[in-house]
């Protein structure tokens, strides 16, 4: 199956990451420094670049937000949790993972993946079912971060959490009823940070398998933060503690 990548950043990051691409299509008359960089990298790798008229271009991607560039790529090989753990061991770094429990909004999923990549997370773990898939909308919302952050799709999150614990990880769930604030936990140890569904939060069984449940203090009248914002605060608290160390 061929995947279609849309937007300047997703296509550029796919090229930078060395992802195999069959061809890149540019809407005729589209210019800019990012387009120039896309052309340069594609030419360097011997990837075909097609300058397409608007009618032909829209046949492949009717989305008006393509920013004048799309790329065609073979289906990306799935990443296994064991591969992510192996990569962490080889790096010698303190493990840092993101677990996303049934995030259903593609924009939220993309934003969380983007933040995770920027925060130096080693990989994300998402369920195969009852969650947004890694589709072109997610790729674009992530600004191409999906090309750099390993993402493992698992059948059972609880089983994945148990595997992480056996590998020395502490699992911290973000929950409104957490008994500690998100800054009261030690993140200088191998940490897997759990962000739950936009409306329902973390599922009960997943909660029960967390080592800590933490909350973000809120002082206004709105009862909760957007999932991607809450996740960003949690992830960068991990960064803050590790930088301070």
C-alpha cells in the first residue's frame, strides 16, 4: 500500500529521515525555501520530482492544505516495542517513553507526537484499536515528527506496561484525580508517561498498572486541559528534572 504525505514539513522531514519515497509531486508555480530544500534532497537521493498542474495535483490530494507538495511512500514498516527498548539500551540513555491511551483526535495525536520528539522521548506506544491511526492528518499535525519518533502499536497496553516495568521503567499516569502533582515525582529514572483519552482520561485497568498517578493543578473554572497541552506539560517536566540533574 502506498502512503501519501501532504504538506511541506512532513515531506521535508521524511526526506531528512531517509524514508524511502517513490516520487514527490509539486504544484506548478509553488516556490519557497522549504520547496527548494525538498527539491535538493529529493534530487540528491535520486527521487523523481514531478511538477504538476493544479487539476492533476488535486486528483491525488484534494486537501487544500497540502502547501503545494505531496509525496508517495511505500507503507512504513511497523516498529515493535522490543525495537524501541533495544534502541534505548544501545544509546545508554535513561529511558523516556510516551504511552497514549486511546487518543482519538488526530490533531491531538499529532501534537503529542511532535512534542514527544522535541522533548527527546525515545518512542511512543499507542493501542491498535479505539485510537486515531497514524494517517496523513496525524503526520501533518506532527509537523513530520512521525518520521523521527519510533511509534509502536500494541494490541494490549497493560501487557506493554508490564513489559516496560520488567525493563526497569516507572509508569506515571496523568489523571485529574492523581494523588500527587506532576512535579512531585522523580523522573530521573526510566520513565513511561501515560496520557489518556481526551474525554474519559486513562482507562481503569491502565490506571491500576501505573506506579504513580499525577495531576496538573488547575485554578480556573474549566475543569481540564486539552490532552496535548497536558501531555506537553508532563513531558517537559521530565526534561526539566533531567536537565537540572
